């Protein structure tokens, strides 16, 4: 099982140069990958391409780009460009997004999200694999009057979906390479996420899916204070239905209960629980919650675990 970290932050706007330096630190600590969220600020595939090119040996990915407000042709161009720039170390994450951000930010209705996800993935895969598409669906059209292939974008960009609900997991198993569940603890992974997406992949004749579990966590000597910070930082997810269900399936009462907080032994044991639940990769988020000293301490442990 490989281990990575997210480099985006909801509390700090870092410059690109600072992000590159953090990525070097992550690689040197022994971490396998660095991931970037997609908000209304940085373009995450562009940032991943820059970081991946500047920091050889580090896998980079986006987690995740909402399909509402995007088009497969444009996302394919972004993803293939990042893949070519990084020498094949880019991973594309997609998401359904939320009704609030979709309708308030883009001014478009948040309708038929599962249908849109299915059509988006159906159109996207041939674009990434062959540089061509001729898809005419109910919700989108994607055709290529000339090639959309990017030279050097090999191997084919892997596609992961931030899926946790039954329908999204089924579509992801059929059409994607894996999933990026967030706030789905070991219980939710073992009992819900892994069986559902694996069954769908098997039925579709696809390889076993990647399970990239995103986990908020900090190695610290002040667990109580960090837990309080986590409760504040993660509270917004408790108002989003998909995350509410994931939290409940994990046996937790609130999002902060799923944050992995404590000393090295405590955090290492929790990482092992995710492995046993079926995670093929673990990506720690929110490691900066209690400042730089604890972030470095967290990365040091995760790097050691990643190296085995």
C-alpha cells in the first residue's frame, strides 16, 4: 500500500513555488504521491503538471475535479498535458461536486449527477486512450473532428472518482480505474465501498479497482486541541448528504471522529486498519492543522510507513 498527502489547503493560499518546495519535502520524506484539490482558485491539473515536472519521482494527482461545469474534451486535454509533462506520473480524479457550489458558482442546475458521471466517463475514456471520441448522449456530446491525443501522454491517464454512494460506486467500477473516498472510515470501506466498486468492476470485466482513501490526520502530542481544530475544519462536510451517509456508515457521529489524530503508534495503527479494510493507497489530508512542526512529524511517519 502506498501513502501520499494532499498539498492543497483551505486555510492557506500557497504560491506555486512554495507548493513545489513542499512537494520536494514530501518526496524526500519517502511519500509516494501528492494530490491537489480543485476549488475556484488554482487549476489543479496545471498545478500537478508543474509540481510533477519540478519534482521527479513523485506521483501527482487531482482529487477531484467536479464534472459539472466541465467537458470531457477539455478535461482530457488537461489530463493528457499533465501526463506528458510529468512523464506518466499523473492521476486524474473526478467528482460529482455539490449542489450548492454547482448552482451558486456555475449557475447551472445540479440535475441527474449519476447520469452525467456515466456519460462523462464514457466520453472521456476513449479520449484518453486513443485521442478520439464520437459520443452523443442525453446530457453531453463529445466528438473529435481531429485528433485530441497529446504526444507523450503515456501510459493512459488513470481515472479515479470520488464516489461513495451505491450508484456512483457502480458507475466508477464499470468505467473508472478506482475511487477516491473521503471521510469513509475502515468500516465503510470494508462493508460498503470496496465490495460495491469491486463487484461492478468484476461484472464489467475490468481489473480490480484502486481504492485511494483520503484520510484527515495529524501526528501530534496535543490530540485534544487538534481534534477541536479538525471538528471546525470538517464541519461543513456534515451538511452534505453524501458525506453524511459516509460518516454514518463509518460508525461515526461527526466528521472529526474519522480524523486520525495521536502519536506515531496511534496513527500507524489506523493506517493499518485502512489497509486491512481494502485501501490500496492512503492519502492524508489536513496534516497542517496544528502547524508546521506536527505536519513534518506526520510526514516523517507516513514516509516511513510508505517505505515499508
